[in-house]
C-alpha cells in the first residue's frame, strides 16, 4: 500500500485519474461530495483532498469526471450535475429524471475522446447523451428496460459503445 486517501464520509463509489492532470484524481461518494486529490509518489501515507465540492445531488454519487474547469457527476438520485471549478463554485443539474416514468438511478458515464460529449447509463435502460456546450440531452440507446450499470466508449474510434446491465449480457453499439 503506497497511500490512503482520507476525506469522504461515506462509501467511495468512483475514482478516476484526471486526463489533463496526471497527478490528480477525482472521487465521488455516498456523502454527495466530489473530492479532488493530488498524488505524487512517494507520498505521505495519508492524503487529504485538495478540494471538496458540494454538489446539488440528493443521494449517492456513482460517477464523477473532471473535464477542464468543471466536474460532471451522476448518481442514485438520477441527476446528472455539473460543478464549476471557478470563483462561483456553482453546481447545476443537467438532467433531472421524471420520477413517474423513469427509474431514477444514473450509474456510470464516459466521455467521447477529445470531446465535451459524454454518455450516462440509467436504470430505465436508456443511455443519454449530453454535450456540455448545449443545454439539451438526447437518448442515444434504449435497451428496453434493462437497468444499465456500466459503459465504456472505445477510446480510439469514439463511436463503439460497450454496455453492461442487470442481465448476463454485454452489448456493443455503434453510435454513428
């Protein structure tokens, strides 16, 4: 064990190395906070966060990514949120589920390569596509009520999507 990161008050559900800052990690937790961490080896045995961000999530954060000067997150409340890393520290909802028609869990997200476009899996079987440059989202894939819990965009071509859900199948889609 090289180091322990201490700072969340609940289960840590996601952690990612930041693409633009190779010594920085972003994490999300049941405490509804996103934290940024700096890791430089050799490190102290216990590392504290360099930044703790309040979000507008009302429940556990399942995934979070740092892109540019903003963090995008999704969670058990079904919200997809953006939190700015600037003087305002503003946080906003990019998506709020209709609880009457949607299973509200938003599980995992992945960005298309070199892009402000990202995909999020939902418990209602949809993958929704978001573009941080515009205020709209669209349904990219419908898996007919298979609760989707995992995804990955092939990083070289940017249009091959792998999905996993609450059944024993892995699905591959072409997003073009």
